[in-house]
């Protein structure tokens, strides 16, 4: 049974076509992975099926009585509310029923016998609904899911406005799972989760009885939880049955067949054109030449399979620094209150260090403190000589009206128009991306622009805060290659061990430093 049917949806932004005659169906119990390169239209498709975007053409039909839960990473969390308050909103329908039941109890003292009988029946019905829905176990359910995703470590009574971007996403994801909708729609849910909580979510989704649509560039995660792949490429949406590995095999076969079919047709066209050119002037063979020309005119020409621009990343290396990059003594991280006990840190030239640990313990704070952007609560930080750091920040402004070109040009005004375009093109961005405002680019396209700026700078110390968030598979592989080839020092925050395990020299776990219970 199909719970969602999408027929011939076409959508674009200005001259840029995102989807063309896209069709999609979601069957009951299917676990769908929606995949494709950065900027292919995955998030736009999710916005169309959730009604946030109206397609230019086509229709979207949900079956009756389905509830749809969408992880919207840009939802507003109201100041003054605690994490627990937000999570309890997942059960608002039940709280409304409870309020209705209590209102009925209040009215019973003044009711006639007939009214009292009706009220008692209503109360009994509501009571059954609350019990069946697990209303009296709500707090235990909140604790279970919140702890699974690491919110228990943060504290459920914290004001939501005090949270980092990653913690905020955890709250929204936890609330979504607690609503237990018939259809889950998840757009890159692992971006702000650390390893343990990704494992918890993986188990949750593998055992999820209902349907979900998942966008993710975390291939090991995707591979374990989906049984259907929808691939969006060059405005076309294609369905494959199976997990990601099976998709890769079928996709490679399909691309090979398309290439061979195109080459065969081109050879046939060349032979026919050659025959026509040689025979159309001769009376004896003009009829055959005209016949071939008619066949050629009626032939449905295959398009040459289009290749997406592949990114090519390389960091420019500055002069060699001194032996010690950073030396910190008695360092206590935090803003208003300490996040860690006093720790001593030494980072030497050439070391490549991954920083791991659950969110909220100070990974991003550590990077900013070592770079001198924020002061430590206590202790001192000494930077080495001849340092040229390059910093990639985890989050970027969502209201940036600069085009991608302007974004680079503002930082490197001495470059020519051609040089800026060439630098952005090397990062896998097309002319459409280059002339688009940063705020309309996808997360992956925006990350490529920010990486482009970093790669134009001469650096000997890379400081990278979750650089793989939003990057597609090819860009991630290329970034990994560039970091491995970089001869300088690297300090990386990442929740993807697959990305860093084979090239780092050290792993720092902030859980060993924290003052919190982990």
C-alpha cells in the first residue's frame, strides 16, 4: 500500500532546473534513502512533499490518516523553555485530552443525570485513549529517548536558548521520535550526533515499524538502515531496491549501459551520415540515401551521459612553523561555567589530531580557545612561532546575501574574475552555483565555497570543525585525500571515524577532560 505518491513533479529556481517529471512512491514499512550529490535537489524534494514548497508542475498525494514528522533543523526554539518543555510538546494532543477530562470532572457537580451519564462515558473514552497511548509513562519515555540521543548529559532542565547548534538538533530529533509519526522524514540527522548516539539512532531506525525517508551522506549509517534507494541526478529521480551497496552496483551497471548505448548510436549515426554524404548526389543511390536520411531524422537521439563536476581539493602550505604549535597549561574550557577540569595540552608540528566526544563537552570551544577567539575560564595558551592557521567553522550564517563569487572576492580582492571562478570550479561548483547567493545554496554547496576560501590561503595549521557535514560522498573522499596529503598540522573535530581513522596520529577524547557525567 502506497502512503505517498508523487507524480511528474517539476521544480526549479529561476533558470536552474532542480527536478523534472520526478515520480516517487513510498510503501508502508519502507525505509528509503534519498541520495545524490550536493545541490541535486534532495532538500527541495523534502520541502515539496511536506508542503513547504509548491512544485511548478505535478502532484503530491498522501494517503488518509498518516502523520508526518519532519526534522526541520531551522525550527525556532522558544526562549524560556527547557529541553523537557520542548520534548513534552510531542505529547500535546494527550495533554489536551487530559485537560478536557479534568474539565468534565469539574462540570459533573452541576450536571443533570442525563448529562452526567454522557460525561462519564466521555471520561471513560478519554481515559482509555490516554492509557492506550502511554500517557502515564510519558516522562519515562522522554528520559529513554533523550538519554539515547545524549540529552541527559546536557540536562533536561536547561533553557533551549543556551544550546549549541548540535544540541539544538538533538532536541528537535528527540521530539520528532517521541511523536512517533507514521512517516519520518529525516534530513541529515547524524550531522550533529556523536558516535555513540549515531549507533543508538541506527538501532532505532533498523527496528522502526513505520516508513521513513532519510537523506544522509553517512554511508555506513545509510547502508544499515535503508531497504530502498531513490537517487536524484540531473533532475531525474530513480528508484532502486536494496541497500546503498546494492544501489552502487546497479547504478554502475546502468551508467555503463547508458554509455555503451550512446556510443553505439553515435557510431550508427556516423555510418548513416557518411553513407548519405557519399550517395545523395548519385542518381542510382539517391533513393537509398534519402531513405537513410528519413530514418536518421526519426531517430530518437540519446543524450550523452552527463558527468557532474568533481571537486579537486588541495591546501596551500605556508612556511614551516616552530616545533610546538600550541602549549596549554591548566586549561579550563567554557563560557559562563567550566566544561572541563584543568588540562595540559601540547600539539606538535606535523601531528594530525582528531577530537571526539559527545556533544556539549567543549569540542568547538576547544578549537576557538586554542585559536585565541575566546578566552579560557582558567589557564594559559601559548601559540608557537610562524603559525598560519586555517579555520573551518562548523556553522555558517544562513542569511548571507553574497553570491559565491562575492564571498571569495571579498576575502581575496586581488584575484581576477577568472581566477575566482576557476577556484570555485575546482571545488566542484558550476556557473549556476558561483552566481547564486550563499543563502540559497545547499549545505554541501555552501561548505564547498567555505573550503574554497580556506584553500586559497597559505596555512601550516588546519583547524577543522565538522568539515564533512553536508558534503556528498565524492567531496568527502576528496577532502580526506587533501588532508592526508597536507604536510602541516591538523586539528579536526569529527563524528565520523571512517573519515579520520586511517590518517590521524592522535585522538583526543574530551570525555576524559569533562567535569560532567558522561
